[in-house]
């Protein structure tokens, strides 16, 4: 797995990139989103958290003179912002994203979740996890697209991943978390991996990190005094696969959750129609689900 194949050049994914993704479980597309696009997403982030795009339970009332940074520090993330934001919804199917997704997933791709992270100074990170544990696709097609709105560095809490941990495509047990870098109550024990095999993914604003649902990843605490690490993270999967996702018990059990957005190709299950059951909500600072 030559390191140069971990990066997609000029937005054009190569056969070597696809092979690398299947083996290592991640890819980095530098400067995939334009400066204009990033400015648009940054402005929309502020509008969403100010409550200008619709009601989200738990959003605090704001005085007119409070700055964007001051109120963003109060939050960690919003799930499903595309439900109230036309801008976020449009970026689910951004052409440069779908051109890559159609190569590493399938010609037919659907999106089932968006998350808008606003990790401010001093905020803790996410513990080691596999997205597949929370979003049950089980066909190895689950893919996160992590769009860096701010530069992501080790200091402000960038992603850390373990290349190759997507194999053998199994869900690892979760254990009690004792690391103060993480806000979550549980984590995955990664002590069996060599330190040199656990790498930070530092990327510039506009870059996108793609990673498989079984790939182990985490983020550490933002130890800066004045930097944010804002990112839009969308989750995609093959449209050929059904989605038995009950949102950790929030929704009725189902063999195929149809609250999705087709982003490219054809929907084999279009005859089932589309539902609208998920609503945007604030992510709690301490995550304790899947009890």
C-alpha cells in the first residue's frame, strides 16, 4: 500500500486509489471543495446553530450581539442538518463527492445521515469506534465523507485512523473509556496496534477524508485556545443494500429504513418510496448509546 495512493489528486480518483481504499479503509482528497464552497458551508453552519434554518430542540436563545465563535463554543454537533438546510442537503450530492463515492462504493449510492461538528477550543474528542457499529449496513459499503471546513490539525482535534483496520470487516467489542481525551463512556481497545500504525489525518480546509464503516477512527481533544475544527460528515452506502437501522432504538424496528437521499445512480428499492422520520438534533457532549 504505497502511501502516495492514499491521496486523490485533482479530484480524479484512480484505480490505485480504489485499491488502496479497499485495503487501507480510507482515502484523502485534498482541496476537493472550493474556497467558495467552504465559505458557503461556514456561513450555513453559523445560521443553523443560530436557529435561522429551523427549530432544533436544545438550541439556546441568543442575544443579537453574541459572536459566532461565542455561541458555537456551546455545542458539539448537530445530526441531520440536511433536514433543515438546503445548502447542506445540496452538498450531500456534490458532484466531486459522488464521482469518488461511485467508484469506492457502487454506481448507485444513497446517503442516510449528515452530521455538522463544531469542535471548539477545549472540547473533547470522540473515542475509538467503527461507524458500522452504529449504522448497520453489513455489506462493507458504509462510507463516511469527512469534509474539513476548518484546517484539521493534531492540536485542534483532527481524525486519527488505523489503516487496514477495516479488515476483516468485523465489529469489535467496546470497553469502558478511561481516556480523558474522549467524552464518550466507552471505546475500543486499540492497544494491540503498534503506535506507528495509528496515524493522524491532518488536512487543510476543503479536503475530504473518505473512510470505510469498519475502519477504526477517533479524534482527540482540541487543546488550542482559539481554534475551531468544524467539519461536515456525511454517511453513504450502496443503494443495493437495505438499511435495518432503528437509530439506537429511537425509531421502530425496520428491515429497511427509507429515510434516505439518493445521490447518484438508480434506487433499486424506489418502489418502497421515501420516508421522513429523522429530525435534526443536538449531539450530547457525552455520548452514551447502545447500552
